[in-house]
């Protein structure tokens, strides 16, 4: 099915550009703020409080951040499990995005953990508490980060010229690929299950036993969206041609996923009689509609095969999906969450700057690695050893 | 009331005459009148009226009756430590009948009462100290062969005002405590009408004095509550003005006499203090003119509720008070306190900037992608593979 | 080959979905936990409470908690809410002119906020490292900072908003009422300090079944009646006669909420006005754990799915990798 015409190759080019310097600066600011946080406590730089103990460091950096990092997972699902080999050129760039997303999501957990020096307790008896959704999430994410580094290691090994090791590894790669699909399926759904125990503190728009499926499906669709966005950005940023064929086909998969998702969501809301909440004059209903717009817009924009080949529509759809997915997580964990009247939360500037710094570090890492490692498919026609 | 300037008053002839008559300095006199005005909660300028009224020589005739009592009210009044207060009392008013203070005795005394009543008919003030026994025809208290009930009714008939001083006269007090063998009753009950009551065991002399001076100055008795108590003195719970109240609000209680909390001056509620259900101004004016905190609670004993019918002499001294409905103070945490920052302008601005930049970037990029960017098509790919 | 794989995957996805719907009978739903044999707790009677905060003060003393200032002069310990420095607080409900106690309109009422020691606690279910535990005998929900990672899942999960966190410390911990579980013989306080110092018996400590009995007895009383009220703990013998002025609402909060709590509350003003949420009888912990274990079937399902995935990956990945190599 696949031609595998383009072997990945380092992109090359300058590492020090205005963009990378700016990104490094933002990451640096975040590092300084984090230093203050570790000396004076979480409250010294964030606005989190006992009514909203999980702020954007958890909800964006971990919940949404890891979902945005699902490109690798979503593509691997297509390529390896559904045997759609034509998407193979997307695997490495998507995997790199995922690797950074997840590694930084994992790291930012440490920033938010109050007693981070005990983190290892999660993985060992007698501490490990298997009834806790958090336990499952933590274990799966940690394992997945490890799996992803192994999946990605061929790129390093190529760079280091250790093809012998690479060969040995590739014999067993299928195991890691299997794990690399299973683990995100488990924890992306469990990120939704985290909300179940909150019970009636969550608005009925989001409190449902379907949460695991809702979170899993949105993680997969946003995974495709991120791949599309990355494609658009590298087309624009690295002056590479836009892979319209591939992306167009990918967006078709995504479109069907979205249709199924929206149907599920609508039926679930109707089943539980929660639609009324969507028409209340409050911020929760507003959040809900922003979220839903993010999922409905791509369905409209990408309805025809011709539309799915238009890069501008693909880009807007991808951004809309990212916004929708972000809003779903913000809605579930913050906007739709109420532990009692009187509580307020809005992220502080330093809190935001840390999140921005983490995103900046992610983008910076991506730029550096695609210039340095064989990740993006080579554009120029090259001889391929077949 | 035409002279309101205190300086002018100081030089007024009446006040100068008073200086001689009472043997106190004008300064002390003016101070006392101002203090009385304050006790009554009168507005600034009222002291001038009081000074004028007190300095005037027309002293109202006062008939003071004693029934079932211990004379504590009178004693308390006499022991007030203000300079020559008792002199002032006796000089402001014309005390025409008072069994404790009278030099006269027997029929001579009774004759003086009758004379005064006749002379000042409709103008004299009747003060009653002590409860009135009503059982068995009122035979349990007689003065000069006359029962208390008769005597009270006789004297009250032509009185301009009736003041019941002390808890006994006010509602029966100690003598009326169950089983009340003599059928002790209050002045109001016997007369069948509301009278001004100055309850307390003993009452604060200033509350009585201020009431009399109010009558003297304005020709009428002060405003009273439903139990006949002057509002200036009895409108607030002891609990509200108690100096130990902060300890109550903070949950610091003496648990037994002499314990560390008691020594530290903590709240006496748990020792049975009736401050939370007793209306009186004890904590604000104190007793005996000995300075701040000189009142039962200030000395470390729980209030027994002596000014409150149904509390004093009725409830056991160390039984827990029933907390009268007092709106919780403003500082009391509400069920839903507003907590956390709802809006941060700088971060909201930053967020808006990010969202704006992202939207603009997306739009720009979409535009660029829409026209200029080379699009890799199948043909391109094929050509790449074939070459 | 491809068809069978697809069928397998479809089957796996479908069964996962079915399980998440809770329709699959394969795994038994986890029911609510039940009250431990010697469960102890508190009975809080809002109508007896006079808002003196003696319990707040004693709690601080017993738990060695620092004062918390909310007034300008920083003079008095005046916490406004539960926090990293306050495990127990009395709050006031006020309406209108707030003159009459225990009246909903134009009245006021007090409410004690502290851990309710749920029979089936969300915090214990949420905690990934067993730092929150429910004592199997006394039912007290305890917290051990040595185990805790500070993820604050318990803070967010608790429907009563009880666990609090020290946001202002570099080495913070969770703070919540543990019913003075730490007391040893010889300590100043013999049992829950809040109950021991309560002057009116508004907070009473004792076995939950007896507290529930007493609560039900009280809510059946009519206003104006005189009743014997025990102070401190059940069986203390420190009894006084209280005259009831308010009409109790016929509800014992904590009897059914989330499968019951070991701290019971009764009042004359509706509980939701006093900041106590309306909650279903099925505990959130049991819903969450049922779903989680249904989904994963104690790792049986993931193992099967992984097998399928690995087989699929082996068939598709090998040519790719060889191709690349």
C-alpha cells in the first residue's frame, strides 16, 4: 500500500534563530518561576486554592498536554494496528511531538505535586493503591513515556550510527508498538475516569460514565488534529510541501471519528437528561458550547473529499479540534467543577508563564530535534535502498 | 434650656449657689451632670439642661417605700463613691419619707409621709424598694400596721411617677422565688400598670439617678422596654458589651474557678454566666466607681442575671445560660466565604493576547496555505519515487 | 487475516464500550462499603450550637495548629474557613436581619465543618499512594504525610471540601480532621477535642450507632419541650436539661449521604443552606471503582487487548522496520 518513498532525514539549518531564542527565553522564565515555587510553595506563584486545587498546571499541562501529545498514539493506531502503512511518513514526526508532550506532561506533574519527593511511592507496594484512577494514570503514563523513548530510539541510533543496536531493537519493536497503543488507550480514558469520583461536583454536562470513552475518543481525534497542525506548521515554517494526499486521507479518518464522537456525546447527554444544562445562562453552558463548536466545526469544514484537501480548512479544523479538546478538559476539571459556593480560581500570570514556558520548551525541542535527527521525510528525491 | 454654653453655666448664679449648698466644686458638679447625660445616652447639649434642672431649687418630693427587701438598693446608692453623691441625692430631691435614712420613727415618720403626699399631691415621685406579699391579704409585710399592698396603693394613687428599684420591686425578685410562700409580687403587678423598673441586685445607682434626673429635667420618665426598664440602661445584653466577649468569640473558656483559663480572664459562660441572656449595662458603667472592670464578671464571677426576670434567682447560678438570639458578629465566617482569586487582570490580558495571537497566526497561516504553499500531490510523490 | 484482526479489534472496542456502559455482567459492581464494627464519630446539633468556637480553639490546641489571622491587627485566631491551619470550623448562616437563631428566614444558624469520616470515602478511593486510609475498626479516615505525594486528588475529590493543602509551604502536606486519632493516654484531651470542650453538647462524640439513635430521638422532639442533653461523649454522664426553642427538621444528615458518614448533623435550618451538599446514597467511590475495575477487569482485559495489539503490530511493523533498516 505504501510507497515509503521518503526516508526520514535530518532537516539541518540554523539552531539559533529569533524564534528559538524567544522560545528558550520563555522556557527560562518558566524555570525561574518554578525555582520560586520549589522554595516558597505552590501558592507563591499560582492561584490554586482548596476550592480549585487543580489549576492549569494539572488541567492544561497534564490533562490537555498529554492529549495533544496523542499524535504518535493516534498515528501508530492507524499504521500498525489498522495496517494503514501509507501514513508511515507521519509516524516519526508525530512520535516526536508525543515524546515531548508526554515527557513534559510527566515532568510538569512534578511541578504540581506537593510532596514530589515521594512520587516513587505510586509504583511500589505497600503504597500503590489500585482502586485509585490516579494510580492507573500515573503508571500508564510513566510506562508510556518509557515505551515512547524506546520507539523513538531508532532515530537516535541512526544519528549515532549504531545500526546494529537498531536492528536488534527493531526485532522486538512490535511489542513496544503494541504497548504504545495500549497504554495511551488506558490512561487517556482514565484521565476522564478521574472525574467520576468527583460525583455531583461536576456539572451533568460532563459527569457521565461515558467519560473514559469521551476522553479516549477526543484524545485520538486531537492526535490526528495535532499531526495535521504539525504538517501545516512544518509546511509553512520549514518551507516544505504540504502533504495534501496523506493529510486529506487522515482527515477522513478523523472526520468519521468525530461524527461517531458527537453522536455518542449527544445521545449520552439526552440519555441522562442533561441537555437542559447546556442552555443555562452561565459560564458552564458557554464553556460547553465553545467545546462543542470545536468538535462540530471540523465536521462541517471537512465534509467533502475536496474540502479535506484544502490546507486552510484542514488547519482551521485542526485548531478548532485542539480548542475543543482543551475546552473539554478545562470544562470537566475547572469550569464545570464546583466544590461549594464561594470558590474562585483564575490562573495567575506566573502560573500561565510556566505553562507557556512548557509549551515553548516543547516547540523548541521539536525544532531542534527535527533539524538534528532523521524525523521528517526527506523532500528532495533521493535514492532509496530497497 | 436657654443657656447651653457650659462656660456661661459655670458662672451662672444657680450653679454658684449650688457650690455652697452641696459643698462640691462647680467643676465636679458639671462633670457629674455630663456623666449622667452620657449614662442616659442623651445628645450633646443635654448636660446643660440637666445642670440647670439640678441646680434649680425646686426639688421634687420623693417618697421611698421599703417592703420585702434587704435594703441593698439603698445601701448601694449610699455607697456610690462619687464626691458627696449621697448629699447630692438628698439635695436634688426632697426625700420626704425613707425608712432607712429617716431620723424620725414611728407615727412621726408616717405623719411626714402623709403630709408630703398631701402637700405634693400629683407631683411627688414614688420609689418602691422590695417585693409586695399578696398572699393571705398581704399580712406578711406591714409598716405601721398597714399592709404593703395597701400602703403601695395609697402612695401610688397621687404619685406623679412610680419607680420600682431593685429586682424585688421590679418583678418579685428573690422573695418571689419558688415556692414563693408569701405570694410576693412586683409593683407593676400590684398596681396593675406598667411602672419604671430599675432591676438589679442591687441595681446600679447611676441607672436610678439618671432616671430621676431625666424626670427632673424633662418632666417625664425615660423611654422603657416592655418590662419597664429604661432603655438607656437595659437595651443591650451584658454579653454584647462584656470585656470577656472576645474570649467567647474565640472559644476560650474558664472551665472551673481558679483554672488557667479563669486566671487568664477568659469567658465565664461555661461557669454559668448569664450574660448571654441578661439585659443590663453593667459591663459599660461598672459598680462602685472603682474604675474599669469592677463588676461581677470583671471580678471573675459569672453573671447571675439579677436584672432579668426568669433568670436571676430562678436559674441555678452555674447552669448554662440560654444564648439569646444574637446575630453572629460580622467577623464570623459565613457558610460560603468568597475565597480564591476570581480574576487576574494581567493573566487575563496575557491569555487574551495568546488567544489573539493564536487566532491571528492560524488565520494568517490558513491564508498562506490556502494560496501559496506548494502542495504535495500524488503526482509529485510519484515523480519523486520514480526519479 | 486483516479481516480477523479487524473483527478482533472491533470486538475488543465493543466489549470495552459495553463494559464502560456497565451492562456487562462479567464484573460485579462494587457496592457501597459498610460501617465498620466499632465506628466512632460525632453528632453535631446545630440548634444546640451557640457559635462560641470553643471546638475550633480546642481543635487547634489538640492538633498543635498555628493561629490564622483574618483581621488587620493579627491578634486573634480568626480562621474564615478550613485550611492548612484549621481542621474544624464553625460557620454562620445568616439571612435578612439574622436576629432569630435557627430560623431560615431573617434568622441565623451555626454549622460545624470538619471531616465527616465517610463510610465509603472518596478521598481514600482517590489517593494513589494509600496516604488516606479508613481505619477498619474505628472507621476514622486517617492521613499519613509520610506516604503522601501531594497530588491533591483527595482535595478535589472530596464532595464536602474537607482535605486542605498547605499552598504556602515548600514541604507541604494535607490537613484534615482525623477525629483526634493521635491522642494518647495522659494527653489533655481524652477524645475528640471539639466534643470534649463543647459547652452545650452540640458536638457529641461516641459510637456511630448510638449517635444515630440520639439524633433520631432529637429530631422527633417538639419545640418547647425540655430534653436531657449529654455533653462530651456518649456515656459521659454530664447531662443538663435543655429547652428546645426551634423545630428540628426531620433529617439526620450523614445517615444516607454517599452511603453514610460517621459524623452526623441535625438542624432546624435546611442543610443545603448550611453548606452541606445534597448527595446520592450511592457513594462516588463505589461508582468510580466499579467503572475502573469493570474497564480493566483487574488487568485481564488490558492483557488480552495487548496480546491482540502485539500480534497486529508484529504483522505490520516488521516489514516497515526491515524496510527502514
